C-alpha cells in the first residue's frame, strides 16, 4: 500500500528465523555471515538478508525480500548449544519505506525513530500501537526503511492500524 511518500508492504510470505543459544556467533562466522556486535543492532549480509541481535543469545534472521535465500533450520550444533526457531508462524512482518515513516511511527510508538535519533541498522524492542514488537531500520541508498515485527496473532490488527495511519498521513 502506498500513500504520499510512504510504501507499506506485508512480508508475511517471506522467511524469518530465530537463532538461539550460546554458540550463535560461532555458527554464523563458520558460514561466512557477519554477527552484530551488540544487542539491538542489525547487519545487512552479502546475500541481502538481515541479521539482528536481540540479546546475547538470540538472533533474528530476516530473508532478503527481493531475492530469497535458503535459511537453515533445526539444531545447528551437535551439542545443542545453537538451534533455530521458526519466526514465520510467531511473528508478522511488515516493511514501511519512505521519509514520512518516522512521523507515522511518532503516532504509534513511544520511541523516537527519527532519522537523527534512530540510526540505520538500529533495533528497538518496544510497544507499537499497544502491542510488543521489534522495529529495525535498514535503509536503501535513497530512502529509510523500517521493518516491523510483532506477534502473528496481531497481524490483521496491525495491518489495519498501519494502513489507517498511512492513509491519514
């Protein structure tokens, strides 16, 4: 959905995966993926996917919407110190693009997501329209892009809230 300078996309069909355990960093490096250094940071990967560190032992891996890649599933280490958790069934995923996105989020979220305060590849685990969610900024060369993930049971509700906000923006 597009309005003014905003584009809202439902990425429900795209792959998203949680990677948990004490060996997530080692596993990523062994497969030539880069690991964000601290919690609430994201890194764009060479294949276009996005790896986000949510905590010291949890990563969120978002597929490349333009060119999907195959994400591994299951136990990743024989000693069970690293395993995957599907996030496709647990997390709805939306993408909001455009220079007006920070103003729209100002009406839905208590965190300042302005270009000046919320850097590219920053992550906020916060409340969005009164539900818990994750917001990741991952800009294109010419425009800010925000990925928004929330509990999948709120998919229809959040879609209505976001489309209404885009229309009123």
